[in-house]
């Protein structure tokens, strides 16, 4: 899925997070959820690594690239260790984030993990799938044949936003 889709799905799921965890969204939690929704793609030099580009109109190409350089290097290391859609795209890694957040009572980490979970769920709906049972098996599971950047992705995002708006956002707004 594209970065925009991951962000939209994560933000749309805030009502569900509230219903399941009892934690109300706040202006502080939303950036953490967004960050978590983009974090898994650090293994593929995704948008989370390339945020210097958003600054490029104001700081210029050279400075934007300098900002990105450390993250690109980190991303390269992560990819070489875990591979794209490897361990960092597994539910067990996401569960570890939740477990640490709950154990240490780090609310910020729980919000981050929530966004992270939405990323894995969304990627599971693509043709490439995710290793749902990783690291125990390398086989990827795909529950929908959506191609990243396709019309199918737009339709799926629209459907997800509609379902969340009807079912869970009411509890956030009221
Ligand atoms: Zn991903």
C-alpha cells in the first residue's frame, strides 16, 4: 500500500483503537499513530525514510538529501538484516511492541504499535501479502489481491474509511 493509504487507514481506525484499548485519541497520539503506520516500511526506504523530500521546497534539494541520508543508510541496514516485508512486517513483532508498551505503561508506544498494526493489516490485503506466521515460516499471506497504487487500493481505502466512519468514529466524536 502507498504511504497515503497507510496514514488514512491508521487515522480512520482511531475509533476502533479507542473502543478496544479505552485510550482516547489526542493531538499527541495521532502523530504517533501516523508514525507507526509508516514505520514498517523502513525496511524498503518508504516514506518514513524520505520525509526530507517534503521539506525540499523550503530547504532545497541538497539539504533535503542530507536530511534523508542517515535514514536511508539505516533503512539499508534494516533491509539487509530483515529483508522487505520480513520480520518487521510480522504480527509477532507488532505484538512485541504492544507488550513492551503495556508492560512499561508507555502509552506513546501503544499508539505507535496501533499504527504499526494497521500497516501490517493493510499490507496483508495486497498481492504481496505479509509473513503472518513469521519468523516461523517465510510464506506470505494475502487476503485480497490489491495492487499498490491501483484503483483497487483507492476503492479499498474508500470502503475502509466508510466502515470506520459508520462503526467507530461516532464514539470518538461523541
Ligand atoms: Zn509495508
